[in-house]
């Protein structure tokens, strides 16, 4: 009995060559996303934490200003997000 493993095809971000170049980019979700417990609404700002070949993107949302909840979604396709701006390095505190 053979096992069928379906892999996601993630394209590199515009003007880049590698899928791993998604890591660190700031994105906005284009549709509602659900995991087993929570829903991330469309228009949520997030950061791409990991971009694996065949696994899709792993994104981490901003913390909610009211309750402080921060969600992580995995297996997100590149068609479900749009790039807002790249994440800049945080300044070092003296």
C-alpha cells in the first residue's frame, strides 16, 4: 500500500530566487485562516517565521493590543498572503 503525500508548492517572493527568502518578511493575510482551535481574520499583520520547501509558510501574528494573544499558523500558502514590508533589524539597546 503506497502513501500519497501531498506537498505544497511555495513560490519565492517577488524579485527573489529562493523559497527561504520569505523568512522575515512582513505579510498581511488575504483570507480567514483556521487551525484546530482559532481563527485568524483576513487583514491580520504577521511575520513569516519559517518557509520550508513543500511545507508552506509558518506565520506569527502580532500580539493583540487588548488581550495579548499571539497566534502561529503553519502550512500557509504564498497565495494567501501579501507582502507588506520586510522586517528590519531591531536596534540594539545600550
